[in-house]
C-alpha cells in the first residue's frame, strides 16, 4: 500500500500545542482635533434645542414658541430612548456589556434607516458655527483627597492592600477606619502613692485659701462703721418727724375726682390760671422754674426768659 503523493508547494501544518492569539495589525487612529465629550446635562439640552431651531429655520420657519420647542424636544427624547433600547437589546442578546458598531447597525436596520437617507442632509450648506459648534472642555477632575495617614496614625488607617474574603471584588473599597471608629481615650492616672499624697495635700491647701478669701469678702461686705449707722438712724428719724409735722400743720381733703387739696385753699382764686396749669401738666408739660434768674449774667447778649 503506497501513500498518496504530497504536493511540495503545500505548506505543512506544524504540529505544536502552542496557542496563537490573532490580533488586528492596524488600528484606526482618532483625529488629533477630537474634543472631549461634555457630561453637562444643561449643555446637551442647549445643543439639542439649537439643532431643532436650525432644522426649523431650514424648512422655512422664522420663530417658534417655547411650548412647541419643548414638544419637539420631548419627541426627540422619546425617539432616542427607543433607539438606544434597541441597541441595548442587541448588546444583551450577544452577551456583551459594552455596545459595538454592530449593535447600532442593527438598531438602524430596525428603524428602517439606510445610508441614502443622509444624502439630503449632506447637501445642506450650514455655517461652521452651527454645523460644528465649539465645545468647551469639561471641568477638570477633582483633586484627590488629602492624605490623613500621618495625622490619624496607624490605628485608624486601614491598609489599602487589606482585603476581606467575604467582600466581592467588584465592591468599592472600604473607607478609612477613622470614618466609622473613634479613637479610644484613656486618662493617664497617677500610680505613685507619694505623688498622690503630695497632690492631695496641694489641693487641700488651695481649697483652704479659697475658703478664707470667700469668708473675708463676706465679712467686708457685712461690716459697716458705727458712725454711719448712727447717721442713718438720725436721718430716718428726722424725715419721719418732718412728715408727721407736715400732716398736722397742713390738713388735706380729697375731692370727688380723687385729687388731694389743702384745706383753706380757695377754688375761686386764680381758677383760670390753675386750670390752665393743670391742663399743661396733664398734657405732658411741666412748670418752668427760673428761681435763679437774679444770678444770671447781665449784658447785651444775655437772653432772659
């Protein structure tokens, strides 16, 4: 039995168990002027409303009401939500966690959109500031939090390499120990009996001095010279005698209005003047006393009241 003739031009397959990984030799490069995609929702909404206004201007509208513009925006939002749901269904059907171009191609085919539908839009001559608006760069990343390890110490800082078996690997790392545990504070107590006795003696002496100061201040407050007491008693007796003498010499009566009047005072004498004076006093005014007028300065510029 003869073996079949072999073709000398055919390459022999190498019988080896080495696993070969094939990869693309050419990767499409991004243009250098690519701007980062902004993440600000307000900016995205503004660009969407701007594109809607541009489309309305192209078809011949000169103005649009805010209510109509909001209806257009809601229509676009609903359409894109349905389109992206189709992309997500294609991605999940292929058991992928990230969408690829084939998912978007499938969504366009489901929506009935083909490449020739873009020809009318490519023929439009739009200004550069409308067709390609300038997008501001995104906000810079937040600064990393400061390192508190030197201040907190090794007791409150969990090493970053420490992992727990019961925590899944895709969970975020645990916060530092100082976020959920406080530092234990222990009061340093004196253990030397001699120092304890000395401190107790010093505290007793300080308490005795403080008590003596309080006692001295209390005595100084209650102490009053005998001469001052005698003068006070004499003054009180004099005032009481004068009040009793005034009550005896000037008997008073009370009229129907409740006013106190001196006995022997005539109501007819100067009744108009007394009434006007009483009205002045009741109205908030007062008597103008100028008993020291004789001692005022005499001269041309002096003013006499």
